[in-house]
C-alpha cells in the first residue's frame, strides 16, 4: 500500500521498468499536454491507510512534454518518475513496496490535477467521473471508487475507497 512508502526508505535507488500492480482504478495515462498548462509544486503528502499515516515530500513538475515527480523523505529519494505520454520511467528505492509504483503515483496525481474532460476521455466503459463544486467522484458501474476534494486552494484530499487509503496533499509553488 501507499501508506507503507515512508517506512520503506533506503538510500540506494535502481532503474527499473514500471511494475504491474493489481488495480482498483483504471490507469489514466493522460498525455502531459492534456493538462492544458504547467505545474511546478512542492507538496507535503500524508498517506493514511487504516490507523497508519506516513508523510513524504514531493516535487511535481508538468508541462506539455512531460510529468516529473520526485518523492523524498529526510533527503532520501524514494521514487523518481518521468512520464512523456508514451513511456513511464522510474527510479525507486531498492526496497520500496511494490504497491507504490510510478503508475499508481501518476494515476493519483492525474486524478487530482488534470481537467475532468481529459480524465473522462481516458476512462474505460463502465467508468464515469462526476463533478460538484470543490469535488469529483470516480465511479465504476455506479460505485464510488475514489473521491477528490479541495478544502482550499492549496490543499487536496484523495480518498481511494476501493483500495482503502487517503492521500492529503498540501501544495505550494516550487521555488527555483
């Protein structure tokens, strides 16, 4: 689970292809250009699964050409990913849990940050994205699988109901 990520920090990283993971949500794999702008954010991520919470920091950059993310804690890189719309590359800490894959991170960040029309266009049959002011809900055959809310302009909360975790995100503009 994502919640195990912070507990699994190791200093060494290795380059590996993305790993297949049993998923409760479809992989969006949206083109970076479908964001319709750029992102340059420093983020504090709090992963909660059951009674356990872990905190990591992230640097997120996205433009029309690529999405780049680095997850780190205490100066140690846990996961680095680059998505160019065709291939997903990752460098990960050697003993980072399998459940924390670059694909999972990309799917979660796209569900939170990408425009709804781009997400809807990528959903397979039986899936839909509903929006209300300050929230969106991802449904599979009428069942809410995930919800995103924005309590304020600097915060987002992703609840993955099917996989049983919550991701609280605090964002600030990245400093050059």
